[in-house]
C-alpha cells in the first residue's frame, strides 16, 4: 500500500480529528470519519464548536491517507465531515481514497458550490448528506451567514445528479417552528425531492456555539405536512 511519499499532497494540517470507526454515520457502511477544520457558518445549535472555530487542524492529508491505507479491507467507506469539508480542494484527496477502494460520503452545508460541483462532476463522492439549515427567511438568523442562495444551488445540483443523497435539518424548537419545517418540506417537494427527510433533534449539550439549553417549548410534530416521509433522529 502507499507510503506518504506516494500521495504527493500538500503537507497542510487541514484535518482536526479522525474517528477511526463508525457504523452509524454512513448508511450500510463501516467507515471512518475525517473531521475538517473550520466552517463558514456559526449555527447556534452546532455542537462541533472546537472544530468549527479551529483555524487549522493537527493532522495532514498525508497522515490521513496513511491511516486509511491501513484500513483497506477493514472499512467500506470514508465520511468527509467537519466543520465544512468542501472549503478545501478535495479532488486529489478523494481520488486517492477511491483508488484504495473506499466509497465516500460527504456531509456538507452546500455553500462551496464550485468545489461541490467539481466533486459531483468527477464522480468522486457516493453519498451526500446535505444540511438544510433553515427556511430562507431564517437562514441568516440561525447560521449567521448569507449563503442560502449557494445552499439552494447545491440542492439543485444534487437533484439533477445521480448521486444518492439525503436532506437533513437539525431541530431546536426554540429556533424552528412547525411552520418553518413545513416551509422546508414544501420547498423540497416543489423541487422534486422524493426521498426521506431527516430531522435531527437537538442534542442537549453545553458545548454548542450559542450555549443553547433544552427547548423551552414543545415541538408539535402533528402539525407537520405529510408530503414527505419524515425520519426522526
């Protein structure tokens, strides 16, 4: 298998951490998770606070590939997450991972459209989990960014592609109401999305960006539109 000299990637420490094994994060795959440093959003509920705020990581792509080379035949896939993985040029990195025989899942907020489209066009990713953070009118409030249009472009790219993907939303009932979620559901439906829509319930952890606590109000699931199959996580 390859040595570090064979990979020929820049020796930059983009990667914050590696989860060496998971059977939960990539459907039907045993996988490792590569956590990329930094993010262009500051979502209030985000519990990857240290990763999002990190200016750089402690692990190079070279070192990551060396680790993955030791997991050939032991793992099925690799999850690229963060932070925001598509902030980086991942083409060569993904090409090498694919040559090792791994399938690649990407977790993304969809706002680095050019990099994302390149990965799709070159068929370097096998599965995408796209975060639909909030309806357009609440997008800036929750993410502290003005990148809804970029997210929307990436969603459209996925809908036109042949790549398997899911759309998911993290729900804190003090931030998003049933009406907000219904706006998302109807937007997805109108665009032609016909897959399950995943809603991830907020983890009541102290280590989130806005210091959010348990929601002060209940979320009335019965008020949600039934145009899509909703899967709760």
